[in-house]
C-alpha cells in the first residue's frame, strides 16, 4: 500500500515539475529524467517506510 501511494505521489510530482520548470535553466527531457530516476524511487522508498511504520505501530490490519 505504501509503495503504491509513493509511486502515485512520484508521478504527481513529475507532472507538477513538468508544468513548473524554468525554460531558461533546463528542458522538459532533463526534468522528466531526473524525476523518473530519482523522484519516483525516493517516493516509493518513503512510502515503504511509512507503510512499515504504520504496520509496526498500528498493526497490519488496522485499516480494515
């Protein structure tokens, strides 16, 4: 669950960054490449960490 939410957030950040980057400093290809190579994996790792902590402290079936 946490990894899935992290992936969705990473894609959302990718879309937001593609809409807001500075044309004078970079281009869309570089922004997308950095987001895919660094942003999405870090979002998934953070989601996994939050999912692990949720399961550890609140129980694995606390959402049902």
